[in-house]
C-alpha cells in the first residue's frame, strides 16, 4: 500500500464506508464478516532496496467473526469508523487517548489497552489507504520545534491562514509543528537556508539556538524530541522535496540514536505502511560518531548489554548495510563506549558551534 497524498473528507468517508460494506455484504450472504490485512509482523516486513524504505510483504491475514477475539476486533473497527465519520462531519479531531476512553461506551467493543486502540487505528489506515491525520486522530505528543529563516503558512482553527517565519515570528522555543502538516493545513512559502539540521536532544537544540547557529550557518534547526513524531518526519520530507534542502541528523552516539536516524531516512517497522510517505532517503547522518569519541576525546559511558545487543542487530539491519555504518558500529563495539551530544561541552559551551559543527559541515561540503 502506498499513500502519497491526504484524502478529501468525502474520500475518507467513502473509504470508511467500504470497511462496513465488506462486512455487510458478507453477512447479507449468510457468511461471517471479514476484514483483510497484511500480516503485521517482522516476517512480513522487508526492506525495499529500490525505494530504500521498509514495506509490507504479500502475506495477508483475514479477521472474521468465527472467533470471539476477531469478532470483537471487527466490532471495534465499526465503532471507530462511526466515530471518525462523526468527527469529520462535525469538524472535530481527537487524540488517540481520547478515543481509547470514548470506547468505554462501546460495550463489548471497548478497548482493554491503549495499544489495542493505536494498533486498530493503524489497521484502518492500511485497509482504507487513508492517513491517521485524515481521520482527525492525533497523538498526545507534540511535533518538532523549528527555528530558522523559513516561512510557513498555517491554517488556524478559524480557517484563516497565518504567515509565520520560524526565526522572526517565534520565541526561543521555536515554531511548534502541528500534528497535520499537509498542504490543506500547512504551506511551505519561502526559505533562505542552505540545509536543515535535525537534532535529537532539547539541550543541544537550545544550545545551538542560544549561540545563533541557525543564522551563522544559514540553516533551519529541528528539535526531534527523541524518536521523531510522524509530523516531524513528514515536514522534513516536505522540506527536502519541495525546497531541495539537505537534511542532516545530529544525535547522540548510541544504537538507539542511530535508529532515530534510520527512521528518518528509511522508515520504521511500525510505520511500514507509510514509509514512502514519511521517509527522507536523502537524509545524512552528521554525528556524534564513534570516530568522534576518539578524535575529540569525548567523555563517554560503557556500552550496556542491551546496547551491545542492539549494535549486533544493526550490523544485519539493511538500513546500516553501507561500509561507513558497518565501520562505525564495529568501532563502537571495539571501544565499548557511547557518548551524548552534550559531551562536547567538555571544551566549553561554544565548542559545538565554533569548532565541532564547522569541521563536520566542511567535510560534507557545507562549510560556512
């Protein structure tokens, strides 16, 4: 399944009706209702080398009403389609958490856990070929923060377009990315930057902002807030495509941070059904690297057993199959160390902007 644009309200409602129609038509024939889905397990998710993203394979599973658990899932799916159609009609949105609690009124269809609720919302994305954002379902967590000389227009809750420059019209916390960053909600108007830098930690984002790095290096800074939200990955994909800007990823040096980069560049297993829509395969890893730990003699911590196991897994992960990644992972295993972005403060608060980043960017041909 490929999603390449957000759907209109009528298209979403029609797709939701299709879910109910499949069940109704089968019941009208006197057979159990069904819903057909890709098998959502690692065994049915592969790395598409041509597209450079994770995608579902051809294995399918059929839910029907012959077993109590499956029947309950079909009932829940119908409750969600009714709930979502009501929100679309009324112009409302809901958090995934709110939907979980609303299900308390669904009798046998109520959810037992938040995870059940989230997974079924993703199932409906796959079946309808719509986005969660089409449904008006939003996560609890905020999207990214952005600071830099880029200008967006965002449609506010009254339906009016607001023009926002992410340097001149925001405070130190930056522009807060909404959960929906598609063209009917957010337009990319103009930019005066050479690249976009995605930053894992809030402390490092704030350091670069305080030091005026966005102006000095002519870039837009994006705070990822750890593992980036879908809207964060999507807006970086849009800036890469529409503005043709390099996306550089600046994280800690540990296996979990490497996976943050991989989710941006290649997609994640959990969102394999929309990897082509979210992933920015042109993204480049900037640092911190295992090489940096040695070259800059950075303060570091010993790898835990969990870290070591994760590195072993990454050696066979197709997202880390290049010679450079293999060398970096193997070097981390050899030295047995990991380091945080803010370990650069060993040399003072300005070292990251005066020395480290200029040297790294110069090596990439982005010197300033």
